[in-house]
């Protein structure tokens, strides 16, 4: 696998984590047995796409960035345990060989992201969001997360502010001039934080324009030091994308480790690829031994009440849940609801025809979707895309999403005490045709302001 030197360094650091998960550990085990780790086109790859930096570019120089400062709070939780933390302050839990304690959270400020898209068991998450004294959300859309907030700060979209894009795993600088005025009271987040700093008696620092010019000037100096000349800020904003050549395009993942494991050790306790971990075995976890094993997902194939396996993947109509309210995403829905793929034979046995509104349900709740009858999914499985905005119906008397969000049906359990990651693709459901008029989808309607 050809990757950059930077990606190699990052992946070296993640090998310990990678081999702690059962599927990943078996992947590394097989690659090690084949003896091709560190060779061009050989070895293994985990996390293609956004994760693990596989196939990304190296850069001739670092991008400019704001000073992140130092967070004086050293506590943290695994990202999949948000509900658990809010619902059980002071409770203890196991993670990576440690016994940790959930903090007491009195205020949540959510900036960037949408947990009501990616978290499991949305009824539980909704209950958890009632616990803090105050919830603040930065948003440009009325997402389900924004609807759970006490205070919503309207922020500008990328097209409504002056900025530049420089991804951590890209080799391009992209100008982003403002192309539209911000609606209503929407403001750049930088300016929101700057004003809040002043109200709290802190030095607010430069405004957004001054800050960007300072960052660009630093970028020009860095580029000049390695033989690149960058235009001034105004010329860049009105110009095209600037691309840098990848200085390490022929790098091979773990080639240096293969060549000399002593000089280029991994970050495992031994410095080697560990197919069995004495450290993990020493944690004595009943759900994660120190060596690769196969264990079927919890309840897999044993629940007669819910005979269908629910599979959920990325849609072609949006990125995750972003722009689900856009015309393209809406155009692919069935009577305003997310499509669900059902095998032809299964649809026949349940009296479901193409275009019918159906309910997927289990003990956690239900969601409505539009039936697509097809042989593209195997019997005993249903496929519902991720990202339909969560739209619970308060009139039904049970937890039902009118729009088709699959995380109404997923359990908020974790993979193991080692990682406490989300136990994905393990939901079981049943499917039935919705009888009578279906409730109106209101996912994209703004909430009614209190009088």
C-alpha cells in the first residue's frame, strides 16, 4: 500500500489500537503470516476513506492553524459513551485497562457535528440531553441536536464567510471567498467566541480578518523557506486552488519497520506487531482476550421476534446527515421518508409492495421508511441508509421516527471494555406494512417559538 511518510508515522502509532479490535487484529495476523507487511502492494489496510490516513498526501510544509492552547481539563470519555455519561454521573466504567468515573456535566456546548445522527439508541440520547442544566448548540440548520438545545447560536455557512480550506490529509490550499451574505443573525463562530472572550474579561485577540492575514503571512514564510512563492492574501482569495507536489508519493507503509525493526520500532510495548498482547490479556476482560478470537454479535441469530438484520450504509444523496433537507436528498425519498431495501421474497411474505410505507421496529422503537423491493439485499436483511434527520412523533405513544433514522433501532452497547466503541451493524428488527394514513414528516420544519 503506497502511503505518505506522515501517514506511515500516524499508522505506526495506531497499530497498537488497531490490533486491539478483534476484526482488525485478525487482519494484522493474516498479513503478518503472509510476510508481506512493509512491501509495495502488500501488508494490510484498515480505515480507508476518512480514517487512518491511508492513501493521503504528504505535504512539503505544515498548514497554518490557530493556537489551540492547553485544555486544563484532562478528563475524557470514549466518544460512544455520551448518553452513559449524562445519565450516570459519578458511575464507574472500564476502559483500556483503567477504571474511570463519569464526570458530572452541568452544561453541554456542541459545536460541529450532530450526535442525533451518529449516536445509537436515540430515545436514550434524547433522555440524556434533558439532564444538563443548559445545552448550547452552534448550527445553521434545525437539526435534531439544535432542537434539543436551550440556546441555539446561528452560525454562518462556509459560503457566507471568508476563509480558506486546508485539510490535514490534503496537499492543497483552497480559497473560500464569501459568495453570499449571512442570513438573519448568523455570525462567524470565530467572532462569537471573540465577543464572548471580551465579555468574560479576557483579551479577545485579533478580529477574523486580522487573524487570517496573520496566518497567511506565516504560511508565506514557511513556503518561501522550502522554495515556494505564495501570492498575497487578496490575490489568493480571488484565484484558484494551490497544489503542492507530494514529496513522499512512493512511501510504503511500514517499510522502515520491515527494514530495521530496532531502529524503527512500533509503539506497542515490544516495538513489534503483537499478534497476542500480554498487556490486554492482563486486563482480564471477559469480552476481549489478548488474542484474536471470533465471537458472534450479541444476540445474532437468536432473536425470533426480530428476524431481520438491519444494515445501514452511507447514502449517495448526502454526506452523513448533511444536507438531508436539500433538494437532491429529498428527491430520492418515498413520500418524504428514507427508502429501505427489502428482499423480494421477504416483501412477499409480509404483503409489502414497492412504495409502501413500512415500519422497522424492535424493543427500542420504530421508524417509518419507504419500501424498495429488490434482490440487491439477501433474504433476512434490510438496508436503511444512514442520515435521515431524526423526527420523533410525540403523538404515537411510543418511540417512533416518522422519517427513517436507523439509530432509533440500534442499541447503545459497546464493543468491549477495552475500547468502549460503538457496536455497529448488530441491530435486529422486524418489518411490517404501515396501515392507515402515515404521520406527516416534520424533520425539516423549524420548531414553533414559545410565546
